[in-house]
C-alpha cells in the first residue's frame, strides 16, 4: 500500500540466492500510477515469470520506493518435509528501501 503523499515509483529486483540480478520490474510497467492509498497484490511468479522459467527454487526480491509503503508478504513455500505451522513462516514484513541500496 502506498502510504505516502504522492505517487510512488516502485522497483522490484529479482536476484538468485547468490545475489546475481535476474530481472527488474517497475510497478508503473505493471499497473500504471501507484497513487497514495493504492494497494497492489501479486504472487512473486506473477511479477517475475523468470522464477519458473529459470527454475529458481531460492531467490531474493528487493522492493525500492520513492514513497513510504506498508508491505506484507505471504511466503510462497512448498516444502512437505517441514512441520506446519511451526517451521513454515507464512506471513512476514520486510523493509522497503528509499532509493537503491548500496551494492
């Protein structure tokens, strides 16, 4: 959710577990303007079809924004060997970067 006072420019980056950049998407390219109060909800594989296309099983997605965001993620997890719910963390929050993080 855009909790800021202006349109948010949001960038998603997909990295392998070894932090090799796979793909970049902007929210504008997916939905157009992201105005104050707007919500956005998608599965990671909807934002990045490269996840399935390249067979990624572990990845890192960064979210960068020019406005404050409220963000919650439902973890996509399919590991039958883990005990549910104790070992499967389903809902997490994450930091949203203001501008690009240092490399």
